[in-house]
C-alpha cells in the first residue's frame, strides 16, 4: 500500500514539475513574441519546440530525460487531449458567418475558399506521390499523400482571428472575407480529416466505412434536431448574470462536451470533433460565449494550450533532419505550401474585384496555419499516416508560414495606405 502511495506521489511530483515548466515557458515566450509584433500563441508554440529534442533535449539531454522522459508521460498526454477537446469547443463557438452581408463578400468567400482548399490539396497529394518513396517508406502512399494534401490545405482560424484584431482588419472587407473563408476552409478540412482517418482505420472495408458515415450522418441529425433546441432551452433556463455563467450550466456543458467527444470517438473520427460540434451548438448565444471565455476560456488558453504545444514539441526534432536531402525536402514542402496558398488566393481575390495589394493581403492571411495545423498533424502522426521526419517538416512549415504573416502584413498595409494600430511596429 505504501509503495503504491509513494509511486502516486512521485508521479504527481514529476507531473506538477512538468506543468510548471510548460506553463511558465509558454507565458514567457508569449510575452516576448507579443513585444516583437507576433501573435503570442506563436511564442507558445516556440516554447513547446524549445522544450523538446530540438533544443533542451540536445543541449541538456540528462535534464530533459529526467523531466520529460523519452516521450510524453500518460498524465501529460491525457491533459493535452482534454485541453484540445475544450479548445475545439471554443473554436466551434467562434464560427460566425453573419459578416457575409453583401453579395460581393459572399462570392469572394466562396471563390477564395474553393481555391484555398482545392489547389494546396491537389499540390500536396501530388507532392505526396512524388516524395513517398523517399520520405514515407513502409506507409501506404495513398494515405500518406491524402494526408499531406490535407496538411497543406489547412488555414488556422484562431490565429487568423488574432492577427485580424491585432492589425485592425476585423471589420474590413478583406478581413471579413479572410476569416469567413478560413472558417469554411477548416470545416472542409475537418470533414476531409474525418474521411481520411476513417479510411485509414477501416482497412479498406467499404462496409465499415459506410457504417461510420451513416453514424456520422445520424450524429449530425441529432445535433441539429435534438441538441440545438436543447442548448437554447438550457441557456434560457440558466442565463448569464452580469457576465457570470451559472455553475449548473457550466457543469452541464462540460458533461455535454465530453459526451459528444465520446460519441465522435466511437465513430472513429476522434474525440476533439465532439468538442468542436458542441461549440457550434452554442455559438449563437453571445452572452453564454462571452461568459465562457471570461470564466473558462482564458484558463484553457493559459494552462491547457501550453501543455499541447509541449506535447507536440516533444515529438518534433528539427535536429533529426540530418541530411542535405531532408532539408531539401523541407524547402520543397515549404515552397509548395506557401505558393499553393498565396498564389491561387491572390488570383481569386483579383477575380472578385479586389486590387493587387488587397489580394496580396488576402493571400498572406490565408497562408497562416499554426494551431489548427498542429492539431491535424498530431492526429496524422498518431494514425501513422506520416513518419517522424515528415511530421517535423510539417510542424516547421506550420510555424514559418504563420511567422511570415506579420512582416508581410506590415509591408502590404503600409503600401496600401491601411493604418497600422498603435503597438504594432511598422
């Protein structure tokens, strides 16, 4: 009995120590990157990478091994996944298409969405077919290529929203089109990911895949016809008072988030989709959304998100790209990712009546990937759709394509005569 208690205490001790390092490093790097004019979440991603084998594991291997072990511990893995489910709930709440109030914006959003998904998806699949013999030996080339295409097609709505607020673009035409197209882009991305993951797990069984798709259709029907009106009654029954959420409603919502996570897990499309679906149910209720962000959302971002970034960082080893061929493939993936997003979105913007500068801004915004990309990459890595080196290459691509946004936007906004808000260095 005493041995069991001792083991539990030791596990608690090391987990608490890990959390102190993760949260502290993430908050520090968040502050540093904000001062550099970058979104703070990019600093948090860097903190996660620095705590992994790319820096700490290389220069201080014994300390890294003592603190994190050879891989993420079970408690950290579970905490990161719970955090992702809650984060996806918040992302679902942020989906808002009410800005599409003009025919031009609606048309531009549809065209930009189409080009920002179809071109990088096609380019990624082609690149996957070409790179599979060199980078993905032992992995089914069809699954690998499909996932690589999906990885290149993602746009990060949460990061894009922060960038739009930071540069004062939230209520501009270009900002409205960008955030709406990115939102639809992500919905399509999640649907494609569910299909790819179901395809990967079904062992080519058409019957099993049909059962999963039928279950998913039933899930959507229940969401719309049963849970959607139920959430309206819940919010009316337990209204927010002075911006504070009713504790009973908070408990019910948390249980509902996890219950829907269990449902999507049983459908074979991962528990995080349940969190996202639950968020979409509540996004219409603004008082609830604001109260959740104030009472729960900030804790999720400050505590859970750094755990996920470190979890990703522990799996990413930039120093593992040891050969010249590895770095050449990284350059190719990065080049294809950037060009297949910016170029088609630029021409889509021009076709919809935006000038050269605004179309360039639109392409730059749609090129941001960051958080959503990391979530997708971790799923693909867990499904063994991509090998370790490709996972590392795509993580680096996600970070660099997001880092590009700040400097490019400052230059394009200045050139186009858009005022840059105070606090963002030109």
